[in-house]
């Protein structure tokens, strides 16, 4: 019934023999150890990411979603080689990043770029916009100063700013404009994959759509692969091809975006979906399925890590860790009882149900329409 995390990669490889993953993690873990004081007992390590295997396909937008503390940002940084994994391998274009010499790693750094969450903190306030965007060009290419200035002007135009903005400083811009500067900086080294670490969550709602659309346009224009870390499911639905749902350092469900939103199989994914507000006051969501806080990643629960909050937990869940089960090609879920939960119709709970008041008004509207039609000559 179950497949191991390793099989995600194998299943992915079988499906996409033609499209080899651009970036993949193989049983990657990242644990943070803290130093104990002189008279303190040694603390257990924080298990931010635990044995995650994931393949990012060339040209896709893959979203990593989960609550705060689920390990999605840490996994993104490990995939970009910004953090060294405690265990496991990260493979970029068939090369293991753990074994690459420094000069080859420099090339990889150029190919893998990041857009940070906070456009206010991620830009150096003492540097002009031209210096901020021009720095990666200076680091990775031998362009002359004038060629660099031309390139910065072109990048500013590409992200919807004016070349004259190059002489200004970050504090002179709004949040959305700063994020555009961050995107231009990420594009400066001509990357192949960009990690967006919650790229719009710090922005006003009105600006979020603009930045999401810009990222989508740039993806097509430059043939980029996007890895988006987010907790906003609306953003994910709009811009991603596949979604990996993370809970307490592990991936619990991996699926194409439409399939995931139509029928989430894992109880945690269902709970995340149930928490999404609906757009009509008369439509109802079911009661949130998720109770309590996420357990400490220093002391994760035994068996299924979600069992302390899962409404479907059974004794087996406390004892045995569920491994990945292939639901259909391209879809995996880590739950002992996903079939039973799906058969019981728990997934359909995410479909908004009209309230009595809404049904009444809908019927009134329909009868009014019928009367108007009848009264027509
Ligand atoms: Fe819930 Fe058990 Fe499935 Fe974990 S394995 S999600 S506890 S039903």
C-alpha cells in the first residue's frame, strides 16, 4: 500500500522520463542544534526538515505550502544550497551540490536565485537601486560599467519600473515597488530557477495580484522554473502547477494544483482548505478541522506527526509513520487511512454549502424570474 519518500523521486522520474527534474532533494533533513550553556542540559535538535524527497520539474511552478513552522522555507533554502543539509542530497541538473567544488558552486548560485518575503528588510538601504540590481551582474559577469548600467535599466523596465529609478534608494519606494526591485535583482544573474519565499505575503492585497502576474509573465518570458513558498492558498491556486503540502518538516501530500483543490486527500490539506474564507456571505465552510497548535519540531510526535491534531487518528497512527502512497500518477499522500477518509466524503467538506437563507433567496429569485417570463407577451 505504501511507498517510501524515496519513491516520490522514483515515481516522478518514471512519469517524466523526458522531463528530467531540474532540482531535487533526496531524503534531505535539516536539523538545527543549539549550544547548551555550562549548567544546562543539552537540548534536542530542531527537526526543521525531515527526510524530504522532492523533484522540481523544469519550467513548472511548484508551491510549498503549510503553516508557519512547517519547514517550507528551510526546505527551499536547503534546495538552493543556502543551508547545508544535515543529511541527504540535493541534486541540481544531475549534479550533487554536496560534492561540487567552489568554482562550480559559484555557477550554481548564479542559476538559483531567491526573492525574499520582506521587501523592506531584503534591500540594503545604503545602496542605490542601480547598485542593488547591478551587484549580481558585477559578481557573475565581466560586463563593463556602461553595459551594466544598460542591463540594470533594461531590468527595471522589465519589472515595470523606469530606468530613472536606478539612482534612487529603497526608502523612496512603496512595498510593491521594492518587491519589483527584489525581482529585478533576482533576474540580474540570468537564473534558471527562482525561489519565491512568500513573495507577496508582506504586500497589500491590491499589490499582490500585480506582483503575482509579473512573476508569471517573467516565468514565460525567461523560461524560468519557480519554487514558491507560501501559506496563502489563493495565491498558490492562481500561479502554481503542483503543490507540496508540508507539516512539521515533512511532505504529507503532493499533487497537481487543480486535483488538490478539488479533492484534498490528507486530513491536514483538508483542514488548510477548510480555513480558506469563501467569497460569499451566504456560503458556508465546514467547521475548521484543525485544532490546537503544531507540536514542537524538537519533539515531534511518534508515528504520524499529524496524529495529535487529526480528527481521523486511530491507534495505528500513533505507532507507525505513514509512508507515501500513490493515489494516481503524479499524486501522493502520506496517510494510513486516506482511502477510508475519501470514501467517507471528508474531502467534499471543502465544497461550500449554501446556507438556508441563501437557498431561500435563490428560490425567490428563480420564482420571480419564472413569473416575469410568464407575464411576457
Ligand atoms: Fe490522520 Fe492517521 Fe492519516 Fe495521520 S495517518 S493523517 S493521524 S488518519
